[in-house]
């Protein structure tokens, strides 16, 4: 089974070019690339909007997503509003505790979709997560925030998952292999410790400098992640595409 993860679009309103980036064209290009790779499912892991959640942005994105005729799943990021997002993407499971978290069993694989949009997981969501993990032999997790610090000074100091220690404990206590695919950091990074394996997927907006404490754009290439799940293996690859700049017009 092939999943494609795309994250951190930061789509703005028409005619707006944050940091001189043509964010709408970026999303169209990355979706075309995803379609060419013939996935079974698409997963969008948050920050669909630039800074503030916008209903019109979600409506435009839904049109693009639906035109692909590929089943897709969404979780919110810290720049999204889960309530508004769920109203537009009404095929998703219902909210619980105003959070969008759920499980999907896909072609024999169980995937857990978490909502860290508020910068943490609620107590209700953590109880649900711990229970779900008891039923699995291997966990495939999608969430916006990495559950660990990732060696990216700007993000680690300011925008980390505030209850990361509790979430790590839930994963470790499960005792099963846990594979976590996330975004948020605008870099490509991996982390493994005991049974936990974290894969941070680069953004569809821009990538940040992994060495600087202050925000600095490293490059404007955009990316997606291919995840091929087999009975006894997981193969994942990141593909980069040139980003679009409004200055080129």
C-alpha cells in the first residue's frame, strides 16, 4: 500500500504571496506530482492555511483534492481551525472534544491520525491513543508536531509539542514499533529511540535553516513523502520539486 504525505501548505488568499512564494501554484504542483506516483491514499498533516484558518482557502483546497479522485485524510496544524476544517471536509470522522483524531484501517494496516493543532494532545485524546495502541502490533501515526525535539534550534525553542514527554511515554509504554510521520518543522529529519521512529516531512511552502536560532529560509523547494507499507517493511522516500516564486513573474 502506498501513502503520500504532504504537509504545511500555508495556502494564502488569491493574490497573496507570503515571503514572495506562490503558495497556490506550489500546492497544485505537488498534487500533480503526488498523482503521478499513484498512491492509494493521500495524507495532509496540517497547516493548510498560511497564518489563520480561512474557510475560502479550505473550500479551494477541497476542490483540488476531490478532483484527484484519490481518498485522502487530513489532520489540523497549529495554523488551522479543526472546527472550520471539519465543516468543509465533512467526509472526515466527527470531532471529539473539538479535536480531529481518528483511526483508519487501510488495506490491512491501522493508521492513527492525531490532532496536535493546539500544540498538545488533550487528556481525552491521550487516553484514546493509549487504548488504540494496545490493539496493534505496529503503529503508523500521523500528527502535525513531532513528539520529540529534532535538533532544529528555531523550532525546538519555540514551537515544540508542549506535552511531548507524556506523548513519548505513551508510545514507549506500548512496547510496539511506532512509526510517526509529521511536519511542522519545515525540514527533513529523522529520529529513532527504542521503539519510536519519527520522520519529519519537509513543507510544501519553504524549508527553514536547521542551524539558526532565528527564523531564516534555507530554500524554497517543496516536498512530499512517499510511504510504502508492506507486511514486514516500511519504505519511505522524500521527493523535492522546485518551488514557485512570485518574483519570477
